C-alpha cells in the first residue's frame, strides 16, 4: 500500500529520483532504517547538492586561483592552493576516524564540519575585503587549510552515514544526482563570466566585492547544508574498536597489508588519480594556445559544469550495478582525452587554440573525472560494512592524501622535460588504472 501522511511526500520524491519500480529495496542496511530510507536519501542528496554547488563557487583549481591572481597575491600562493585543499582534507582522516568511531551517531560530525567550512569561507571573505598582496595570500592559504581539515571530518562521517541509511543500488545514484545539480549551477556561473567579462576581470574594490560575495554565498550554502543534514534519520552504529587514536591509526594502516580487497582498491584508486591530474594540464595546453585567459577560464567552467550535469547521473546509476566498471571506463576515457591532446600538441599545437577543440578535450576529461569520483566513492561504501567503513575510508583517503601531496612532483617533471612528458606519464597511469579497476571484484548491486 502506498504510504500516506507526512511520509508520503518524501516517498514520492524519492521514487521519482531513483526511477525504479522497486524503490523500497533495502540491502546492506538495518531493517529498522528501511522505512526511513526515502527521507534519508532526500536529505543527504540535498545536503550534498548544496555543498557541491559551494565547491563549484570556491574551486581551488579555478575560482580561488583566479581570485588571488586578480587581487594581486604573489604566484607562490596560487601554487599552494590545490595541494593544501586536496591533501589536508585526506591526510588526517586516519586519526579522525577513530574519534568518529567512538560515537554511535556520526551525522553531527558532518554537521559541525560543514559549519566549520562555512566559517572558514566567511574568514576568506573578510580577508578579501581587508587585505592585499602577500597578507591576503597567507590568510587565504591558512583558512583553506582549516576548511580542508573540516572537510576531512565530513568525508569520514558522510560515507559512514550513507552506508547506514541508504541501500546498495541507491548510493551511487545519490552522489550522481547531487553532482548533476551542482553541474547546472556551474554552467550558470560560466555564463556570467561570458556575459560580464569586464566586471569579472576588474581590479581593486569592485573585484574584491565580487569575490567576497561569492565566498559569502558559498558559506551560506554550507550553513544550510548543515541544517539539512542534521535531520538525517541515522540509527546508532557500532562503537567497538576504541583506543588511543594514534595507536588505532597505525593499526588501521596494517589493513593495507592484511586486507587484500582494500589493498587492491587503494592501488586502483591511486592509479585513477591520473584523471584528476590530467585536467589542469589540459587546460594549460589550451590556455597557451588560445592566449585568452578569460575565455579559457569560462570554457573550463562550462566544460566542468556540462560534464557534471550530463554525465553524473549516468555514472551514478551505472555505479549501483558495477562501480568498478565505472572506474575502468573513466580511466580509459581520460586516457583517450590525454592521448588526443598529446597528438595535437606534437602535430599542430595551433589546433588546441580553437575554442571547440579545447572545450571538447576538457569536457571529455571532466566527464571521466566525474565517473572516477562517483565510481570509487560508491565502490568503497559498498565494499565496506558498518563495522569497518570508517576505517576503510580513512585508510584509503590517507593513502591518497600522501599521493596527492607527492603529485607536486609533476611540476618538477614539467620544468625538466615539458608538459608532454607529464601527459605521457598520466597516460601510462590511466592505462594501468583501467586494467586494475577491471580486475577488482564486483561489490555493487
């Protein structure tokens, strides 16, 4: 019988989103959580959508880098943005996981982590309005470090809560739908850049006011997401395995040696990082050929936004039946985009300067990166159980944090051998990633 009353609305919306006759399926979650699954799905989807929109507005790879350059901060600080943003959200998770594990309800770690991220963005807003030059650079980098540490706490809690409240065959869809909604907003931001380029490039007070407004809007999104996530109907989880955080962290690292399935996933995910590193280097090739910074910046936002809007839901549905196949397909697609870019760079670099060529390459790489993110997140949550999900997440993310920090060495390779050498190395990584992902056992469905 169809649900009625207060439960009816979440059930109807949930049924529309999952697009499945068997929308009530419950796999790998407690029976007591099954009746609350529609509400849990909707609230987590909305919270993820809000934060992904915020990610678009505050991208360290695009928006923050553009902001620091436009407001006159030294290039040194621009180079720090991506390593600080990516590594510090991953490296401490091994130690945070034990803290999270000691609490039966984990959603409040996400709530307060989201509030902390919003506060960091408000701090950036104040810095943009009051500081300039190196002082502005230091303030943004320090606040970004605080933002990233809070994000790491959210990452641990989010996967654990998702695994406790949303069934297998639904988790990838949730992530994909949120990414698609955020992609639509990215397109709107890109259109603003195209229609108001002179204002975006303005210096001084007008430019600072614009970026301050963007940061304030993003902060509000994180505060709203925290309020939404607080309503997720989470049941108490296991709290076994308590102990000293440092000792437990070292003990968790041994999982890489004792747990063959986790080790295979971490190796595949490490190779899959090539899909993330490929995008900025493709953008560099396009920018150097086009010599039009604003057009390149807008084209990247359009490509990333369109990639999320058009592909994330597809990747999410596919991940629910075969997340490892999604990871492999994403790696192969990214490798193809890089191979075409290298060929054009060697044969005739001028072709890369054509707007359509660059946009297609960046769009293809962005679609691949969306698939890699959705696939590996879904695979990890499905692979783990309620007893080890926080540990698996922490070990995997900490290993990736070390790798991403070491990824700064690609800059050394580029300086010594050129950007084509870097792209060739990423192609090798993509080929190996495709093979390793195909070899992973199926855990979805």
